[in-house]
C-alpha cells in the first residue's frame, strides 16, 4: 500500500495568554491534504509550553476536545467560560503543563471540521481556549476539497449509545461504511445516512478486497484489508488493533508520545542540575 501523505504543521503564537510569559508551540498533525464535501477530517495535537508559566490543559482528551478545542462562535464570553470551567467542576480536571515540557493526547481522534463544504481550497485556523477569553489560534491549515474518483458501499453499521435498566441497548442513527478512492489513495469512511457527512477511519490498500465482520461486542467491527485484520470501535471512532500502515493515527500518536516523554525527561534533568 502506498504510504499516505502525512502533514505536520508547527505553529507558534506569542500573543499574551495568562501572562506576558505564557507562550506555546502547537504541532498539528493531519494525515492527508484533501477533504471531501461534508468531511470531518481528524488529527492530533502536540502542545509544548515555551513560556515560563504553567499552561492549563484538560487532563482527558474528551474534555480537551469539547471544552478547549472549540470554534470561535458567537456565544457570549460567559457561556464560553462556563463550558471551560466544566472541566474542573464536572469533568476530569485540569493539569498544568510545566515550562519546557510537551504533551500529546492519546485515545481520541480530534475532529477537524470542514467549515465550507463548497469551497475548493480551505484555509482555516484551529483555536484552543484557555479560559478568561484567552485563545491560541494556529496558523491556517489548508485542505483541497475534491470529488472522489470512486466510492464503494460496504454495508450499514449501527452505533449503540446507551443501555436501559433492563440491559437493552438503544441505537443511534445507522451509518454507511464506504471506501473512497482519490488518485492513488483509498480511505475507509463511515458516512452519515442522515446528513451525508463523511468521517475518515483509516487508509486502505488500493487493490485489496475489504471485508467487514461483526463482533460479539456490538461496539466493535472486524475489518479485513486483504489478509490484514483490524478492530474498529464504532463509538470511539478508533482502530483498537491494526497494522501501522492502516492505523496511521495510532502509530503516529504512540511514537510522538514516546518522543515527548524523552524530551520531558531531559527538561526535568536539566532543571534538577540547575537547582
């Protein structure tokens, strides 16, 4: 399988955040430079504290996505602040990234919303919120909106979202599972039956037959790319198992986290020597 294009954008914002000495370096990772009309792409973030003050971040990836990785919408500042404070009051809490250290979130793909499904070239910033109406905006991320060369329907999958007192599970709306080919890349998507929006799962080989098998756990699917099996968690939107050439998100996150941990250990060693 041809290695898919991986884009890394490193952005520095030196605007005043919590104090004049609070700055951050944000690395945005996306895995292809094209996007379909109505596609919500995915990526991950690496945040390095390049200032001298601790940087407040959500402990969990879920809280970061919902309460810090937010669009600059028209809500009042008070509404945004209530959303942010929810992290401490009802969510998993905040931690403070120390100066010089780096953090990589695990266990969740972060959606990168297509702001204009009709535009050819898309350029938009990704904002991160730090409370008190303080933001970091990345430099613009660029995608090209394309029409796929082909789309193949594999089947319909269901997302089980809640359990009743008697143990019965309730379905959300079903999804189409499709493959999309564009030039020399082929990707697996789940596609909303209601809206037609696309949510990418992983790259596939160009020629292998794709098979899908249900698992005993209703949240899981076994997907075969030729003779290569993968386990996909429908609700989480993640591959739990799969070869690195398919599980590009998991591979990159694992390797980038290892590098961040090594860098942080070196930062702490130098601080200890300086004391």
